[in-house]
């Protein structure tokens, strides 16, 4: 599956960071659940699932995926 590519997501996502264990997506206030749901429905093979708060999403990676690779892909797709 391809990462979702919509202008709406680009407007809602502020930054994508990683720490070697998790990828964290920072969104505008109140947008994390919408963005996380969009990624969950996209069924990206690199993503096991997401946990969303108000403006932050933790991304759990599938086995064998590096956080740096996924974070880079998300930054490219979202232009952040």
C-alpha cells in the first residue's frame, strides 16, 4: 500500500521525528486522531499501528523496519 498523499494531511502534520524505537508525528492541535486513522486505513506494510493523542502520534513499526527509513518516507510524502 502507498502512503496517503493528500493536501489535508500536509496541512495537519507539523513534523516527523524518530528516536530509533518510535516514529513520532506532530500535528496541529486536535488533528492527531484523524491523521493516525488515515495512516491506519492505508495499511502501510512498515506500520504495525498508531497511537494518537491530541497533537502527537506514536507509530509502532513492523518487524525489520527502521525508524529512520519510515520517518524519511513520511517526511517525503508529507513534505515536512
